[in-house]
């Protein structure tokens, strides 16, 4: 089944999946919805300084949450959230945000070309995940990744690159991506910090 952004917006269930962590906690992986502003704002504001350093958002407040929710089905982005419903008082809490971009910035194209990869927007997409601090190192990334690959394939993509790369000092993330089959595709400096490009053949 070939997916489109319009199709996902009309029928979010086509990319909605339940996830169960090793401790039995049940989560829901679903598209971001326009009504998620408050929960998304809480998620962004709750990220630690270190998690923010490793992510690529322009802001971590209500305005950023509004901007992301207002962008649904307007551009080349697909954003999905991980929702926890295990604790009644926190029902509907967003604990993760996964972003796809189906457009390729010129800078990415230039960098990957120098590394020997000719990017093509019809074939390639960008992907970037962010998890709440208390859900990191709990195996959630590994549970999410098969769905990430499935979504990319169903959008007709054959390769995934990391959105904004991965900071060279983020050894845990680099190890994770390499275990999932990503290959290093060169390094570049972002705000004076060494960053690695990585690419996955689907």
C-alpha cells in the first residue's frame, strides 16, 4: 500500500500501531494530531538540556508545539507521537516524537554527494526521533524502528538518512543506528560541533 501525507491525515489509523515495552507497559504510536498542542508542549518543555542538545527542534515551548501541529499535511513532513496510557493520571501523555521529511535540503544533498551518495527525493527521506528522558534506554527505540522502516517503505522510499545527522559524541545513538544497519556517510560541523551523516538502505 502506497501511503501519502493526505491519506495519513484522512485516516491516521493506517500508520497507528500499539507497542508493548519489556516491562509490559503499553504505548501507542500514532500520527500527530491538531489537538495534541498541549500534550506536545508538555513533552517539549520536559526535555532535559542534554536531550535538547541532541535534538533538532527550533524551540521547546508552546509556540513550537503549535507550529508542529499547524504543519500537519501542509508541507513535506510526517510527524508521529508515542503516547502512554498506562498511568490514568497521565493518560495521553506524549513520550516520543518521530519525524519524517520527504523533502531534501540542498545542504544534505551536497554533503551526501561528496560522500558518494546521490540523494533523490523520490527515493530518500529524512528521519529523526526524540524520546522523553524517562523513556530513553528502555528499549523503546528498538520497538519503534520496524515501524519507521515500514512507513518509509510504504511511502515508496528506499533509503533513510538521519535528520540533522547525529552528534559525533553521541556514541550510544551511533551504536544504535549502526546496529540497525545505518552506515556512516561523512562528517560535518554544525554550530561548531562535529556531526555524522548516516544512511540506511532499506
